[in-house]
């Protein structure tokens, strides 16, 4: 009995690891899209407001992936402060926010104004270690 529980637990852990590290390809057209919104005081304030409303519950207030809902998800939310995430293009971040995948919901209906999603991308750029 203990062996089967251990086997199931290890399989579940391995599946979770695979889910967390699963590549998220972005179509070239989207990845190459440049951010048309200047990252100024107004944009960052709007992005922070959207972050607090839509993102902080999973990704955490400072973007570490430690939000209040993070433990309830099947996959660990991205740490937005990591260099690998910050190295992604603005177009890639816009695409991922807009389209969503798995536990990450699509925000194209919740945030229908594309300028607001770009404001959110600008704010995400401030979440560096």
C-alpha cells in the first residue's frame, strides 16, 4: 500500500514538473510585435492597477509567483522577476496574457483594450530582482 502511494505521489510530482517547464511557444508574428505604448508614469500606473486587479492573486504582488491563489493551481505561476521571463519580447508577453494557457486564463475578454494589455506588459518590466 505504501509503495503504491509513493509511486502515485512521485508520478504526480513528475507530471507537475513537466507542466511547470512545458515550453510556451509564441507565433513569430506575435513575438516580433513591438509595444506601441510608451512606458511612462501613466502607463506604469495603469499597468500596476491592472496587475493588482487581475494578476497579483496568482503571480503575487511583486511577481514572484506567490499569490494567494497560487497553491490552488495545478501549475506554479511564473516568477515574473526571472531573467528568462524578462528576456521574452513584449509581443510574447502580450500574446501570453491575451491568449492564456492551462491555469493562466485568457485576458482578451477581461482586458479588451489592447492598450491596457500593453500597459500591463510595461508594468511587468518593472518586476525585476
